[in-house]
């Protein structure tokens, strides 16, 4: 029985999300992947994709189609996708505070406050150790202290690992913000000045407010935070921060599938964490985050370069106003 | 006029004099100012406060904790002292219950002021999750409010009957007191029922009182933050609450004694006893304070030391030491001497204790929030600090004025000294035609 379950999960993933993620750059994915698909008629255009076991294969374009939405009729925004477990790996050795992740996030979620949902902290453990840049977003903890304290079940944990907020239900008590040790939650102290853009986008995409697209729209007097972009995953694309990063710092994927990708490179999650000694923030608190960090050793980028971008007092660019 | 009639004359509620009217007008002025500010807050959001994403709670919350703390005095004076057989506290029971009811009502309203979405208050009942300490608080505060009102009301029944008779030339008052007395005639059955109810309530209110303030402490202690992450927090809050409440009773009893010339009922002996009680409570609270600050200071972890340095020598140091010395050390030193327990010094110390208790809660809530685990970066410079904005102050003063107004109005219409109980203790109840002996 269990085997059946895991088989069907594997099939689902093979056909759905996995390919979606891997083919995110092309925005398209193959209907099916297997040895039989390798036989292609001569002259037909092919596309290179990575299979689940990590080998590159050629797939004819005719076999490639739009990924259907992951959401089926059973989709429940409070339950999330079955048999998926979202996970992120942040490679600190690659981060030089380019801040593209932050501006992409701010833009896509129409963040208009003074506190971004994704912040790049200038960190230094002690004077004798090297400083480094640490992109920090909601850690989507498996034991989320914010969810524990919410009096009205406005913030909730889904089976796919996401911690989301129902802004229609939030009473604005801010207990979750006090409880979060990572300071990733922000409050809409005033009426968010998101302007017409959020509404136009909502109209174009026929969206209604849903907790799985945070900031669409934001509401005065409620708490906001990073949602791990399930609305992008649903389209077979990567979260905004992941695809915006010029240095490939962010890897996103599925823990069950044991795979993460930054769009260019794909790794086995377990191997990556073992090889690079991955860790999670404040592990001792027992919050069990879904975001892993790779230590800033053997750095591919220069820390000092990031200083030109560093602004201690600003994380949301409001120059458009 | 016999002793009993003059007792009633002394203790029956009186119309406001000029000072009383001015006082009510003054309170109403503050309350209307606060209401105006609150309307602005409802329209524009909590942006009108100085709270931001790091200092995410401010004086609304510390003021809420203060109200909860003050309200505990009801259980201290009426329940603990009553059950322990301390007869001297009889004249103070009603004052204590009035303060408790006013404070707990305002605690409930103050927490709503802090909400970003007060119109969704009913989500607490529709979607309430028992895992959240806020729901525990909602449950115990409501329970405490009900018990406190009953504990104020039941001992009033014979007094209402007495007042109904007393105001025989004022049909309106007579009608109201008559209705409120629930047809009290003083039969043995009624007496038994009343006494039994009061005894049950007095016992019930003690765990509930401990509950409200322990849960309020847990709103903080259930988080990871240095300064809040403490297993000492429940008893620490309760000890502090008794200090604050005793200070509150002393302050109010002194003012009422002066305003209504109750020197014969609230005597120097009561100030002496309350002074002694306050010393005891301060010593207990001092003990918990030492626990709360010394142990983390000894370990001196990076997070704790950042927090404690801010209090001991940093930006909060002047306020911190004023509160510790004024609200804790000074009362012990002054009140330990018989000369310090005269009405005027006790009153002054009591007032300082109340003000100190208010600021103490500010120091518990605010500094911790400004020392998060990750550095404060990427937010405007002003977000690194917190001091209440003007409108925040006005709204907060509005809540304090509302509490005082509730007390004032209750004092206007209720006998602040229990008439029936006092008469019984003085052995002059025979003349009371409402009580069949």
C-alpha cells in the first residue's frame, strides 16, 4: 500500500512539478520522460532536459507542452499540494548582495512598506571571522512558532511545507511577529499604497485574493511575509528571488524528490547539504526551517563588492513614487 | 439620630460637589480626545503610533499588562484577606473590587485598541485556536470580569436595600436601588445564600486571578526573545501585580477618605496595615526581580547581555533605576518605619508605586523587542527606537481616564464602604429594619 502511494507520488512528480521546475527556464515541459521518448524523427527540433536521475536527455519539441496548473479540483489553499515538500537552499558562498532577489520580490509582491520580506543581512559572527551576506526570508518552519501562537488560525502550515497567512482573517495582534525569531514578518501599519498595478495584475490574471499569493493585495492592519511563491510554482516557474538572482544563490525544489535547482544547476538536496555542510538558522530553537544555508566558504564572489549596494536603512526602493 | 442612621448618612452615595464635577469633566475631556485619536487610528491604521516591525508592541500592550496587574488587587483584598480572616480590610473590600472591575474592563478594551483589525474581533470566537495564549487570555479575562462583577455585586445586595429605604424622598434613586437589591429583605435564607455565594466566589477568584496574570506573562514568555524567555515570568508578574494593586488601593482610599470625609471609617490603622502589606509585597517582588535580572546577567549570553546592558547602563538605565528604586526599594525603606506608615507618606508612596508599576511594564515590553536575534537592518533609522507618539499617549491616557471615570461613577452610586458589613461589625445592626434578626 505504502509502495503504491510512493509510486503514484513519483509518477505525479515526474509528470508535474519536477519537470516544471527543471524546465522553468524554457517555461515548458515534456509530457512524459522515458527511454522511449528518445527516439526522435530526424530533423525534428529537440530540447535538452534533465531526467529525475540527473542525466541529460533530448526530447523532441513536439513532446513538449505547457505545464498544466498544479492545482486540481481538490486543491485547498490551506492544505496545499499533496506529496510535495518545498525546500530552499541558500548558498552563502555565492551571495554578494546584488539585491536582485529583493527588488524582484518587492516588485512582484507589490511591497510598498519600509520593510522588505526578503532581506540581505550583513553578518559577522565575531571580529576575527569574515563578514558575509545572508539573504533571509520566511524560513517556512516545520514547527512554526508563529502558527502556534496565532489566535485565529490566520497563519497556517500546509502539508507541502508552506507557512501562509490568510490576510482576510488576520486580526492584526502581531503575536506571530513577536514569536518569529527570524524577524521575517512585516505589518501593514498604514493602508498599503500598492497603486493600480496590483489591481491591474490581479484583473489580468483573473486572480482573487488568496493566501498563496501574498501581497495581492496587502491589507492595512494585517501581517505579511514571504509566501515561497506557490503561485509561481503553480505555473511551473521558480520563485521570483530564485530566478532573479544573477549569482545563482537560491536553490528551490522538493524535499521528497530530493532535488533543488536555481534554474541553471540542479542538485540532489541531500548530497548538496552533506557535501557543503548545509545548516539551518537557529537550529537550537527547534523550529525546523525549510530553508537551508551553505556556509560562505570558498567564496565565488567578493564580499566587499556588496558594500556598494548596502543600505542599512532601506530595503524597499520607492524611487518610482 | 442613632448610630445606625448616622452610619447610613455617612456612607450613602453623595452627589458630586464642584470638585467632583470638575474631575468628571476633566476625565471626559481626555476620553473625548482619546476617542478622536482612536477614530484617526481606525482610519489611517496603527501608523499613527510609533510602533513598527521591530518595536511591534508598545504602550498599548504595556498599558494592557498594567490594567491586568491592577485588577488583581480585587482578589488580593477581597478574597485572600477575607479568607484569611483579616477583619481590618472590610472597609477596603469595595474599593478594591471597584478598582478591579474598572481595570479589567479597561484591560479588555485596551487590547482591542492594539489590534490592527478590531472589526474582526469576532474571529476570536469563530476561528479561535486553543493553542494560542491569546485565547487563554480571552477566556480567563472574561471569567475574571464576571467573577469580579459578582464579587462586587453580592455584598452590595443588603446595601442596596438599605439605600432604597434611605432615598425615600428620591423616587428615581429608590426605584433603581430597589431593583438592584433583588428584593433583598435579609431573611436567614437570603443571608445564607449570599454568604455562601461570596465564599465560593472568593475561593474561585484566586486561581482565576493567578490565571489572568500568568497567562498575560505567558504572552511574552512563550516566545524565544531574550528578556521574555523566562520560566520565572508568571510568578514575577503576579508578585508585581499585587504591588501595583496595593498601591492603587492605597491611592484611591486616601483620595476617597479626603473627598468624602471618611476618616472614621478609613482610619490611620488602615494605612498602617496597607503600608505593612505593601512592604511584604515589595519584598516578594524584589525577590522575583533579582531572579529575573541577576541569573541572566550572571550567564551573560550575547543576547541577554545586549538586553540587560540597555537596562542597566544603556538608554533605558535612568528609567529602569527610577522604577526599581522608586517602585520597589523606596516603599520598603519608607514603610518599614511606623512614621512612614502615616496616611500621607503611605499615600505618596502608593502613588509612586502605581506610576512605577506603569513604567515597569513599559520596560518589560519595549526593550526586548528592539533586541531581535538577527540584526535590525534594512529599515529606516527611526525603527531602531521606540517612544510612544503623541496620539499613542493621548489614547493611552484616554484608557487610564476611562478607568478612573468608571471608578468615579461607581463611587458616585455605590457606597464605597460596605454599610451592612460595617454595621454588623460595629454591632449596631439591630436598628436595621431590612434585616430580620
